[in-house]
């Protein structure tokens, strides 16, 4: 049975019919990215993903990473993959050509990443933080730092990471203990330990540049006193050549549930008292700077979840069409032949759920990238603020909600295979294991929910959340005018109104003396917001598909467009009513979560 990654027809639908990315080529910044060029980029990404990355997925999982005497060896197949990624300049797809980037629209780069993550995201983990680290240098670095690091990083010659988490601090970054002492030459001596560092040590690159959060002597406590430093594995001379080995040592890698081919490292800085770094940005502004990288990483984690879900769905669909088992429930004779399991109602239920979520999540992630492209091409300050606000509000949805639903899709993917799904003979069990970490890193999904309620709901005095509501309501109004979608449009409009009511209620509670109760419902609020956004995206798809069907779509597209309408109908009729019930629970504000005593949870 063929292993599948991403449905090209659906990628093209989102890019060209839903988001109309070719319109970006009318702007001077993206003049080279017409429809032909975009399609060529996606074809090349698909080819690399299917022919090279996918065959290494299982190999990498079985071989894993090896740690010995401070060095990490990645699966052998990854050496060729990394060379191909560098040669194709895939690491810096949407970056400034001045630094070796291709300057393509963010939306298009996400479509390419969709293929890469669907084929082998444990491999892609070696480049994700690298790109984010380079963006930190570009955004906050001095001209000297940019000259020394940027091209080497964006070309993939050097690696990059993110050093936040510490053994005792965990998600409470403000409690970190890593220290920085300023030297006479303007550098800093860094000392401390960091954990859970993806690709923090590996044999793919000759140098690794670590952005490190640390506290300068005398700085305020908490996040207000955190600064950001560039700490290379090998020191870089003023002429760009490599100097002495820095005092950065890998002390081990984690044995994990999944992503076995990606080394998750523990690093000790300054064990010998000689770890040198340079300040990146301003003193005590490190946390604010690091959020630039973290927000990018959070959206990439959403893409990782989508990649797993997409692959799991397409594998399950192919299996369900091929697996012959059981007679049809409508069979009138015991002699009736067995049928493909896709004909059984419960399997069809799971497949349609997987289909709807996968397609909707793709639209959500690509839409966030499209908002970034609007910022990159707009000269209007108010318009830029609007789209940035939409990105900020949707980031916890793109990370938290999307990865939650991706895991559910992967779980259903195992279920459709039955007992075979639980074996290593098929890819479903690995996709499920690999997907689980997406709930946890770059801020657990509970933290994403807290971010949505605590920060994003009131962002720009609440205007950004209002802008999201307006975008959704406008689509519902449009759908009312499309024949056959009136009822679905009314259902989505009802959900949007309920979401608005829920946001006002929980937002008010969060600002009151009962704030703890509000945050006990934060996760449910993220789910309700995510479900409504999902309904918006699926309704948008259905509007486009219905219009195409009415206008006489090509025969080869009839099933695809009909599938879009059915995905929307399934979600809106089968899932959205449950969303309304969750919203009522939030508004009711039951306080049991906070009222139960710690001892009542059970014996010590």
C-alpha cells in the first residue's frame, strides 16, 4: 500500500481558490511568484518530500539518534536529506534575498512545509529552530552579528536552536537561573543548564548558534530581568572564520515516546567557566525578543500536527478502500461477499471527521501565513495592525487547537487500521506517537489557552478579536446568498454570535475577583474559538465549491467540490452543536475546578 502525505488538489484549492495567492504577484515584492512559479515550487517540494524524505521516516524512527562523549549522531539517511534541503535553498524560503533567502510569500512556503512535515517532520525539526534563530539575528542583531551569522544560518551551513527551558523553571521562564556576567571586551560569560533543546547537538552542521535566555548580574527578578544572548557552539572570529570551541557541552539526549530521529538535548553552558556570548538586542528585553521566535515556532508546531494528521488521513483512506472485511449491513444473504471497510458506516464517520478537520486545519494555517503576506505587501499602518492582530489571536488556535485536533485525527487513523494500526508494519502508530509532542512543546496547549484568554482576547483593547469575529460573520453573510448553503450559514452565524457572547462573559470574569474560575475554563474557550474558526474555514470552502459546481465545474473536479460541501455540512451539523453546549458551560461558569480541595483529589 502506497504511503501518502498531502493531497495536492487540496493544497492547490487553498492556495489558488481560497486565498488566491497569485494576486500577491501584482505587488513588486512578489512579482516573480506568479501561478506557474508557485505551482513549480509546490511540485518540487512534493517531489523532495515523497521521493526522499518519506522513505527516511521509518528508518529514522528505528535507528534513532546516538549520544556518546558529548556528541550526537543523527540517522544516516538524514545526511543526504540535509544536503538536498540546503541545495534547494528550502531553509530560507520566505527570507530576504540579501541574506540568501528566496523571498517567496509566506503562504507558499507554508504549503511547501506542509509536504515536508507530512513526510518527515522529525527530520525537519533540525531546521525549524534554525530558521527562527536566524530571524532573531535579523530582527535584533547588530550589523556585525548579521554579517557573521545570517548567511551561514539561512543557508543551513550552520544550525540554530532556542535555549529557554531549565530543569527547575520549566514553562515558568521567569524563574530561570542561567547567569550572564559582562566582560571588559563587551562579551558576556554565560553559565547555566538548559534542557529539551531540539537539535541542540548534531552532526549535520559544523557550528550551531544558540540564542540563550539568561539574567545579567543585578537584573530584576522574573521575566523583566531576562536578556537574550548569542552563544555559538564554536566561537566565530571577526572575519567570519571559526575559532575555538566554546564552553557549550551536550550532556545527554532524551529517550522519548516519539520523534526518535530528532535529538532532544540537555546543554551545560560554562561548565569550565569559559562560555562566551554576545548580547542580542537590549538588556532585560530578551523575553520580548524571544517571542518573535516562539510565535513562529508555535505556528510551525501547528504545521507539524497538520502534517501528521494529513498523512494519517490519506493512509487511512487508502487502507479503507483496499481492506476487504465484513459484509455490508444491507446484505440480505449470508453468502454476500465481504466489502471494503470504507462501506461500513462507522469507518465512513471517522474518515469524514478526519477529512473535515484536516482540510479545515490546512486553511487555518495557510490563512495565518496569508495574513503575514498582507502585512509584507501593505503600506497602510492600520491594515498592517489589523492583520498582525489576526495573526496574534489565531496563533494559539494554530498551535493549540490544531495540534489537539491533529492528534485526534491520528488516533482515528490508528482505529481505522484496527489491530494493524497498532503495529509497526504501518505508519499510523508512528504518526500518532510523533504527533503527541506537538501538544507539549513551544508552550503546552493549556498555556496556549491561557494566552488566548489572558492576552489575545483583550489585544488592542479587544479590537483584534472583534476583527476575527467580523471576518467570520462576513463569510456567513456571503454564504446566505449561495443556494443550498443557507441553513449551514445560519448555523455558523449562530455559533459566531454565541462565541461573541462567550468571549464577553469569560473576559469579564477574567478581570474580576473570580479570575481563577475564568482560567479554569480557558481551555474550553480555546476549543469553542477553534471550532468556530474551523466552521468559518469549512463554510468558506463550501461557498467556493458550490459556486464552482453551479458554474459547471470540470468533470475531474466534481467529486472534490462535492467533498468540500460534505466536509462543511458534517462539521457544522455534527460538531458545531456540541460547541454551542461548551459555550453554555463556559458562560455558566461552574467553579468546581477551583472549589475542590487538594486533599479531595486523593490520598497523598
